[in-house]
């Protein structure tokens, strides 16, 4: 028979192994995604066409000091990386377009509380910015 402490140790190792396995991507080539909405200094991580995008913002007197780094997904060393910065007013949208007709639209929230992805038709993804839909149906 195994002592109780040995059984508990094995159970703990099994639980930790299961948690690690669940948190890792299924394939080594899968890229981490964070589609937001995000708060200040938190990254949105996504792919648009053949471009990889990391976007975040810092609050700036009620506005979003927006930053993005964009590079080609096939560029292993990211030598194609470009940085983009812009000041966004609350509810203002910035659009990142690729040459293969793909777009990513990001919107600054009220009082620079969050940054969210919005879709191309102007409807908010997952209804994360209710002010966009306030007049819908009128």
C-alpha cells in the first residue's frame, strides 16, 4: 500500500500536468490570441491576413495613446516589423489594412478604459462596446 502523502503527491503532479497541457497551444505553430477588449497596457494579439499584430494603449488624459507593432507572419526574425502610434479620442477607431484586403479596426473606449476590436461593418464584436449599438433599431 502507498502512504496517503504519496498518493496526494501523485495527485498533485497529475493535476499540475493536466493544467499545463490545457494551457499550451495544440500545435507548436499556433500563435497566441487575445482579441480583447483589453485595459491599459494589456495587449491585443491577433493575425490579420499574413500580418501579426500586437496592439495596446496607455491612458492619456481620457484619450488612448495607441501603439501597434505589425510584421509579416512568415518573417521568423521579425525584420519586417513596423511600429505605429496614434492618439485616439474616446470612441475613435483606427484601421490597420493589409495589402491582401484584410482589415483590423480597433476602438478606444470611453475615458480610455479599454481598447476593443470592432468588425468591418461597424457592429461591435461580441457587443463589447455598447455605445456603438445605442441607436440601433431607431
